[in-house]
C-alpha cells in the first residue's frame, strides 16, 4: 500500500536512524519516544529512499529478471506505456529489497492524477504488488516537469515468486489504466487554478418607476 505522509515520515526516520530497509518497511507508526525527523527536501528524500533500496544489495540471481519484468508489467497495467505525459526513461532497476521506477511527469496535474489512479481506485493493478509501495515527492526539473521515484518494496522476492509471476499476465477481470489525457483536457482546473471566465457585456435594464398607491389617479 502507498504510505500516508505521517507514516512516510516515520519510515524515513527509521532509515535515518540506521536500521535496515527490511526493518523499516513495516513501520506504520512513529517509534515510541522518537522525534519525527526534520522534513527533507524532495531531493534529499529521494536520495534517502534510493540509497536504502540500492544499499540492500543485488537481487538473487534467480529472481532478478522476474522482479524487473513484474515491476514493468504492473506499471504498464496501471499507468499504460511510457509517454510524453509520464515518461519512464528505462526499465525498473531491481535490488534485494525491491525495484525503483523513475517517472518524469509533464506537470503537477499528471503527477497528482497518477497518484490518484494508484490509491484512489480500489482495484488498481499496482495494489497487487506483493509489498509496500513508496512514492517520493517530485523533484522539479529545469523545464518544469517533475521527476518522481516509485519504490516497489519486497521482503522476500523468492517467497513472492508466484505473486510476481502473476503480474506478468493481464489482470482478470481487466483493471483500469491511468489516462493522462484527462489532465490535458481539464487543463489548469485540475491543479486548483480556476480559469478566468470571459467578461460579458452588461446590459442596463430600464428601471421600473415606483408607483405611489396613495397618489390620486387621473382619468381621461
């Protein structure tokens, strides 16, 4: 499951305290008596998470290729193929603790909608991944796009072989795929910016004269 902000901070605090990634992957609440760490910048948080996954070492040789294929398949079945809106520069990089996917989103709208597709749809294919899923905040690039890292964690890839193999096949029944073109059509409305309504010409309405009911009436 994707981690909420508070759990994410606790997870980072666990990593920064020097415990192993496998010990931290199951953290759901702050450690008793431990202060939450100072919030990291998107760049620092990405470096912490990527370093922890890579630091766990290489995936076992007999499942490394399966891990990579399963991570690619679950992304394709959730978000569709790599595209200019959500570009994946390469295949998932997999290690003993799981896989890393780097995705470059066109803008904040697409990035937020991708997160919604992953956690807001109960039967999203990504939720079939046999472990915790961690999404870093976006690092803004010079051209305005957002570079996001998704960490698909596993505790024991060899024990999860059957579940990983199942991800190589289409889901039955078929599950929805994220459609970034919805963001393109909606434009700025999806990121909280209200489009300015075009000005309309005002037409003066003639005032209705007030009638005094006590005034004497004249007849012709």
